[in-house]
């Protein structure tokens, strides 16, 4: 007999969550999504990087979010590694044409950009599908810009932009009653 065996299946369910991100619709059928499943050591390293980034940027909410990453049972990251543009010349990126955007030097702060807006939409849809799948599986989760930013900023992942989703299987949702920090 096993008591409270639910954590044993969490890595498999996390992979299922990443399948939802992978199979999410992509603009023009081009898949520029990258996915990561962090082990416990990687998760703790990321939390440390978030605390360091908090000092660098002066953003206190990174400390709160780092604690959520530490307290989570698992962590997935979904990112964008852009391979190009949609060639729609829609202007959503802030440039008149896709060629204009490509000609400009990319900036790197936490994230690297700009990129085609269609690619950002693809990332949002993939992250939304992953969070929805986690909810369908009754796994508490929260989408964290902060952990995705720290993973990109520190070079822990190869992505231009990323969002993290810590996962928790506890008697109470650890992402619900969080202290407000600015």
C-alpha cells in the first residue's frame, strides 16, 4: 500500500501539460515553441536566479515568486525561439513592415526582441493551453513572467521569451494566498 502517491505521477503529468503547449495552434503552422521540464536542482537554481534578478532590477515581487518556485512540486517553462516573421506586414511589432523589424538590432534585457507579434501570440496560446491542461488535471498552477524572465536572463534556457508554470499538488493552492509585493 502507498499513502499519498500522487507526486509520483507529477512528472508524467507535466509532460502531458507540455504536450498541450506543443500541440497548440501556431500562426502559419510554424512551431517556434521550446519547452522545458526543470528537475528539483534546476528549480532551486532558478529561484536563486530570481532572487538575484530582484536585487538587480529592484523588483520585490521576484522574491515572492521565487518562493513559489521553491515550494512548487514541479516546474515547466514554455518559451519562444523565433525563427522569423509571418510576412504579414501588419505593424503589430511596431514596424511598418516585417523587413523593417528584421533590419533592427534586437535588444536583450530579460528577453530578446522585438519579434513578430504572431510569434508572441503563439507563445500566449501555448502557455494558455498548458495552464488549462494543468487545471484539467487538477494540478494547481500559476503563470509566472518572473521565472521565465529569470530563466532567459540567466541563460538557463535557450529562448527569446518564456513563461514558467510552477505546478503544485498539495492540500491547499500555494499560489492563491500570496503576499502582495511591488
